[in-house]
C-alpha cells in the first residue's frame, strides 16, 4: 500500500512539473492560472465594440468550443479589428478556459 501511495505522489509531482499546459498561457501556475495577454494588433485606430469567444477543457482530455477571432468578432458585431487579447484560466488542470477578446468597430 505504501508503494502505491508513493508512486501516485511521484506521478502527481511529475505531472504538475512537466510543463504540460492544459490551456495556453504565457505563465502557468501548477495549482491555479488566471492570465490576460496580448495576441495581435492591427493598424486600425480606436475601437467601440468588444467581442468574446471561449473554449473549455476538462482534465486535458475533453475540449470543446470555438475561441476563434472570427467567432469573437461575430459575437461582438465587429467588422474592423483593432486588437486581440486572450484570457486563460486553469484550475489544477481539471478545468481550463481560453477566451479570445476582440476589440474593434
């Protein structure tokens, strides 16, 4: 029984330190991640609308959703993109969310 617990503890440590990211992020916390970062920019000036689109991951095994720039633009009624950011959130590698945020007109 002790050896099984030891194997599970070692497996958990290696899995959390392996650098495997369930949700893309410029910085990753092994217990919790909540990060906002830039994705791209254009030469268009100013913005008055914001659109968001998300996808979710469960245990890194199942992922669903459409977090494309196109979907976020459509959700915000944007035809002229100013810049794009993203937000990523991950809790213990169990639940992850990636959101694309589009700013434009």
